[in-house]
């Protein structure tokens, strides 16, 4: 394939030849036969990488009732009523994106009142908690339950795999999200699910082989995991999932890090709160951190912790999109003096801490261009600014999504001879694109030299 009339590194009017899945030649007026794609002067950049996503959860969202835009108890009740209307009694209804600001602390009793004839389960916005009504609980049957199960309240903490097994639901199709992610210009994904086991990894690998997931795939897991011989996925760090209300003993935490080292893997720790970050830094100090170990989210990073992150050579994989999507709630609930600690970016980069971008989808939008905009302007959906000093420039925002999956936050990939032909063709020069980032400017996505998305 030859891409005609594209901009590369600010230089327009170039052609790029792709051969055997790699960039073979870059120049003006390249001769050759084969498939051609007219770039019409648009920028050609490396394909984007989402360094923290949950693929099965994102796929399941298509069959779920989302609570976007819900702010009051009345609106929540109306959304549930709309969801159950027309569904036969006893049908399962899956609702996602709940937060206490909508209608307070939920229990089975509140859900019974809203949906007395349907099996209702509601997931908290964090993904850590499910609340089930009585019909849903009865459908789970008898037997051993996980430690986080509270049948009297209908609450289930960190029990996704157990819940799926009891319900008996088939995993949702991955092809629709594979297409959507390709339309965003994404060519690399790191699934950050702690629950990934051999079965889940096998399903994801098959989706890659079948083309349902055209992106290059890296998988985290909480336990041992081996990469397949055909390279359908690479093995990433061991995921350590923390909950602020049940933080692990320091020796236990250090033991998890030691186990990851025995497997020859790095460590990625879920850190949303200041307490989770403090325990994580103490564990890394005790067990030893190494370059490439990761802080996932960095939801709250106190100023005094920035130097520790740098000293330990830890990478922060953050989600600027949360500022856009949840920022108005942060502005209302987080003291003004602590708001600069939320999802830091500029201060980390200035201190020399590697920073990478990601979505955490389905818990936020999978659109990286919307997240770039949030990193640039730090504006909430309501127009407020959260952490103005954490703003970064457009080129730096794009670079958050250009790191290699094995080294997020490292030097951004480039369009250069010999590099993999995992590319994103834009409808305008890069400077124009970055002035107003938008997924609508993605004209084509190329994976291994093959077009996986075209806007034409």
C-alpha cells in the first residue's frame, strides 16, 4: 500500500509505502503499484494506544442501561422505570454508572421498590460494587459466596467473575467495540482487568485472531498468565487492585510485588485515593520498585508524593476524561485546596514522572480525543476548570496516547521507516487537528498495513 499526499512530522506532500506490515519508505512522488490511499494533505500519525481499558465491560455496556445525565433520585427512578418497561417479568436489567449523589446509598430494598418484577442489578460508577434487588439475589441460587457479598443489603463488592458465573451470561460480542475503537484511531489496547484468567485471555486472543479486535493487545492479570505463541496478546504487568475501605497489610502487599517479580513482570496498582497511593508507595519502598511499574489512575496525588513517584521511577497511567465527565461532582465534593491533586498531569511531567493517557472504559468514554481536550483545558462538562495548573499543551496531550504499550509514558512512537504500520490518518494537518481535537477528524486507521477503519 502507498499512502499519497500525507503530512509526516509537519512536512506535507509526502508519500508513505507500507510493506509486510511495516513502513518501508517515506518520500515525495514514490513510484510503485498496489493499493493506494489519498491522504488529501492530512496528517499521518502513529495509531493511538489506550493504556488502561476493560474490554468485556465495555462490550457489556452496549446491553446495559446507562445513567449518564442522571442527577436526582427522581431521574434515577424514571430511568429504571424506562428500562424495565416492555421487558417481561423476571428479565435481567443491567444498569451502570451509579453514584450516591444520584439517590443516596442503594440497597436491595430501594431496588425492590423500583423494579419489583424484574431482576435488577446496578453497578457503581467505580465498578467496585454491584447492588442487586431481591429477585436478582434469588436467581443466584445457593452456594459459597465471595467475601464481598452482603445478601442482607444486596451488595456485592469486587465480585464480577462470581456474578457472571451465577447468572450464566455469555460474554458479549467484541467486534462492535473493536470497530468503534478503530474509528477513534486506536491501534493498541492494554486491558487492565485484574480478573483476567486463562479463559478470559483465551476469549480475547480468539477475538484478535478472528479480527473482531483488530488492535494489538496487552493483558494485565491478578495471577499468572502466559502469552500465546502466535502473539495474539502480550502479557503486561500484574494488576493489584486496592479498595480504600479494605487496604492490604504491608507485608501482604510486598508479597504480591515479589510474586510479580518471580513471574518476570512489572506491577500496576489501582490508586484512586490518597490512602491507596500512600500504601502503594510504602509497599514499593519495602519490596523495591523498578522502572515500568505503574500507578493506575492517580486519582488523588498529593504534591508531596510527586517527588516519591519520580525517585521510584513509577509511571502514572491517568484518565483526563474523568475531569470532563465527573469534574462537576468533584468541584462540589472536593475541597478547593485539594482539587489540584486530582488526576495530575502537568506537574508530573514537569517533575520527570512518565505519564500516559487512557480511558478506563467503560467507566469513562473510550474516546481519546475527548480526553485530550480535557487534558488541554481541564474543563468539566459544566464549564468549570479543575486544576488549571495541570493543563498541558495539545502536542503533549496527543503524546499521552502515543507511548508503546510496554512503555507507556515513554518516548512517543513516530512515523518512521522500519516502524510497524499501525497508523492513524487524519482529515487535516496536525496543527489544525490539535487546535480542536475530535474523533470526527480520523479518516482512516491502519493496523499492520491493513485498513481497519475508513470514514469514506
